[in-house]
C-alpha cells in the first residue's frame, strides 16, 4: 500500500487553521512568514484543484440535470 505524505504546511499546528465557513485550510501569520510553508500550501491547493477538475469517470456522463437525466415512469 502506498501512503501519501502530508503537505509540509500541515506538519505544525501553528502554521495553519481550518476555516469552517470557507471549507479549506488557511495559513496563519506564523505560516505565512515561512517561504517553505507558503510554497507547500500553494502546491497542495494547486494539486487539489487539478484532481477536482479531472473527469472522475471518462466517457460517462456525471450530470444530474433534467436535460440529461432519464425520466422516471
């Protein structure tokens, strides 16, 4: 089994906080002051965005709109 390593910015609790209203991690002032932490944060969210944008099932429709959803009878 391959285990993913946590992003560097998540290694120290004083560097980040989870914003419940926004739904994602934010850097604290202590985290923003360290270039390696900022770089890790940006890379993490860039990777996360890339994963979200990919089609989860290529060739299959994922829409739930009325135009593409079959009618129930």
